[in-house]
C-alpha cells in the first residue's frame, strides 16, 4: 500500500477514538484541501497490510480504540488492500469509517478493483470532494456542506441513502 501516514489515536476522524490510515495518492485535487501532500501517487511510503495490521493490533490491545478510519488521499484507489485491513479490523470488533472524494453514486459505478468490496465492509462513508465555497467548520467529521456522513449498513438494507449527519 502507498501510505501518507498513520495516526494511531484520533478523535476527529469519526466517532470515538480511532486508528486512522491516510493513504497516498488523490486524483480529486480539491481547492483548499488540507492534505495536498497526499496527492502525489508516488509520494509517501510503501507499507504492507501486514505491517499496518501489526500496529493496529498493538493499539487495540493497549487502548480504547473504537474503530478504523480510512482516509487520504483517496482510499478507493487502493481498495483491494484496504478491504483486507478493514476485514481484519472488523474481526477485532472495530467499526470502519471510510472517507472519499467520490460520491457514493460515483463509487457504485466505478470500475476499479476492490471498490464494491470496500463499500461492503464500510460502516460509515463520508463522501464527496471538499468544496471551499461550502466549507463549514461547525460540521462534525467533514469539511464542507456537500459532504455526507452516510450510514452504509442502513443504506444497503433500505436501498436508499441514509444519512447520519
Ligand atoms: S478528496 Fe480529500 S485528500 Fe483529495 S484533494 Fe479532496 S480534500 Fe484533498
């Protein structure tokens, strides 16, 4: 996996204390992006899923980690590897929050390996690009008003987009 970094304990990337994986590489290039250093797909560093899992297991044993957050960069460009990570995290009892610059509707038609599987193992999807004109610092877990916090489990069950916020 091409990685921008890991924040082992965060309270701003989803509900509760979370282990956050920032992947490297983003094609969206949103104006006002807070992480432009994650755009270059050749930047960051290589890490195996096994290496990230080792760090996650250690953290989960020692701390009150509630979930795994996949952020970036664009997680859905490295979906196959992140599916493996998310599945193992779920076995540890963690929930999975995934951030993306794509909308859910775009992802549902995106023909890239692992995209459907990553959607299937994600509990909460924060979707859409950051739009500077719609920036709102009062929003929880997202930067602009167009971005949605989607309950994917309920969305799958009910066949329509169910928002958490
Ligand atoms: S999708 Fe996220 S990481 Fe990518 S450019 Fe937009 S704000 Fe930055």
